C-alpha cells in the first residue's frame, strides 16, 4: 500500500530550511534505504506544501518520519497528515485493476 505524507509548510520555509536541510535529507535517505520512502519533495511556486510517498503495510513509517522530522520539530511544517493512496497505474502501483 502507498501512503502520502502531506506537509503544509510555513510561509518562511524556504528562508529557514537551509541549516536544517542536511538533517532532513539524512532522515529521508535512511527511510529510502529501509524501503519505506519512495519519493518526496516540495511543491514550487509557491513552496507551500510538500509530499512524501511511503510504501508499506501501514501508515506507521510515514507517521514516525513526520514525528521525528526536523522540519516538523523546528516549525517549518505548520501541519501534517498521512493519507492512504490507492495507486492503480504505473510500475509501482499497489492496487492495479485486474481487467
């Protein structure tokens, strides 16, 4: 199954992320190495949200990532939530239809 971790970013996210980015990316790379995180990144123009795509049997990996992410703990993320995403098309689709 796939889960989207959705971040609502602070208005000054781009100005404040510099000193925290290394730690955030380290955590993300570790989640990739564990096979939990598939893709992640912020929206552009404006950079007001970020989406991280997780895979697994439950939303726990995405939730744990957010609870420990320096962007969250340092206030660059105003709010976050995890949503199950039913992916049906593409090589990594978790629930391709049987037609």
